[in-house]
C-alpha cells in the first residue's frame, strides 16, 4: 500500500492530486509530510478508477470508508498506518469542499491504535547495566555508550555517527548531525552522564586509538577504529546479559527507558518530544501508557 497502485488514468484525478499538493504547500505543511499525504490521495483515486469511478462527481462519502476497509481486510495494514491515511482523506475532503470542487465530505473515525508497547528497563535495571561495565578501559567506554544511548536517548545510527567534535563541551551538549529524516538537534548531557563521557574522551579513548587518527567518538577494542552500528548493538546486548537482565533489550530499549523515566519524573511531553527528536507528538504519546507501570 505504500507504493502507488497504478498510474492515474483520468486527467481530472491527475489535476486533483496536483491541486491537493499545491493546497497543502499554501497552507504551510512541512515538505517532509506532504509526500505521504499526497501519496494516500494518489492511492485513493487510483482505487476509485479500478472500481470504475473516474470522476469526482461520482464519489460518495462511503467510498472513503470502502477504501479503508479494503486496506484493513485486503492489504492488512496496521491501525496506526490506516489512521495516517484517514488524516490524509479528511484533509482531501476539506480541500475539495473549500475549493468548491465537491460538497462530498468523508466522515471517518480513527481506529484504535493497538501498537505493541515498547520494551523498557527499570531504573534498577539501568543501574545494573552501569555496574556490569567494570573499571577497565572498555568498561569506561561502555559507560560512555550508556551515557549516549540511555542518558541522551539517541538512536543507534545517531550514536554510532557521533564524532569527537560533536561534544559541545562549554554547553554540555551533543550535536546530533545524523538524526532521522536528516534532522539535526542538540541534546543536553546531564550530570553523571557528562562525567562518564568526559572520562572516556580524556582517558580511555586515547588508549583505544592505538595511534590511529580518527574523529569518531566510539572506538573498537582491537583495531583502534570506529565502532559500527552492529558492534555497538552487540556490545549493549552483552552488557544486558552480564547484568542478568531477563529482557530482550538493545540500544532502542535504552531510548524507550529514558523517555519513560523523564515522563515519570514530571518532564512535559513536548520537551521529551524535542529531546528524542520526534517530528510530532504522536510518536511520543506511547510513553504515557508506560508512565505508571514503571517501578
């Protein structure tokens, strides 16, 4: 369903699709969200053509409902995905009515979003992870990794891409240059996490480099070169095992955990959204379901 079903045949539908895109641009919608919104309408109009409805005047309010049912029962799309299609169809309905193209309105209700709850670790389990690192050079590096992936809530790719220059020492910030959808942001490094990061940079990292020059922040044990995403992921998994944590947990679990802990401590959802680099609050809302479940 994420791909176009077929080429639009009718010139009226082609013009509608183009007009809808231009209307969204005029309203100031983000260039990142417009492609997804317009693709839904492309698929919707293509679906109508396949059912021999080739003109806007032929469309009924029920056609939008039939399209949603088709996505549920034939395409087996998730409720979360379908809700995004419903949002697009409602906008399209508003577009055709406000521009005088049709009086037809699509009355659609959002579906219950039954996504699986994210896995998380309690504060006691996070403490056990830190204790499992030990006091060796690699242990110091591992605590710096925990400071980044738990303390700063970075995604795996974001943390693996960090360079030494991305630590803004005078402001105690991390400059995340390779965020999701190419978005950059600055993330605070607080208290103990900053101390762990600085200990690694000043003491452990120079010893791991073995005279090899690189700007990468996280350095591997053997060759003195940058750790890739896979090696970081498996190192965190090894710490989970060593800490005897009986949960499936990786770098993203640490991200889920800090988000839930921050919410539990009273931080506003909007601030957590910015901290995590979410593009909208929908992605952050899921942590409200975990807030009262954490020990």
